[in-house]
């Protein structure tokens, strides 16, 4: 479970923060290799490293579903 407090420490989050709508908060993990929203496993509780449960790579974007759908044009 990723909390807001964790996410605000992710550098990429800050770049997008101006577009963030807390009322629509819904954290998802998008695997850039699988090209879809996936389940992940956090490898280190002290770091923001997540492993895709499908391909086992760590090419994961963390964002709200709304943002991901927009950015990656998920259909
Ligand atoms: Zn994957």
C-alpha cells in the first residue's frame, strides 16, 4: 500500500504535482515494459523500488490511474 506521504517523496511526483487532484487520488503502478497497470511488490521498504509481478522488471511508474490513462493513452 502506497500512501500519499510516501509518494510525495518520489521525485517524479513533484514534477507532476501541479496537476494533482487529491480528490481523485487513486494510486496505480504502471509497468512501462508490460505497458499496463500491474500489481507490484515493494522490494525495499526504505526505497521507492517496485517490481512488476508480471515481468519481474522494475520499470514502474507510480501515479494515479487518471494520470496514467492520460499519459500512456491506455484504452
Ligand atoms: Zn511488467
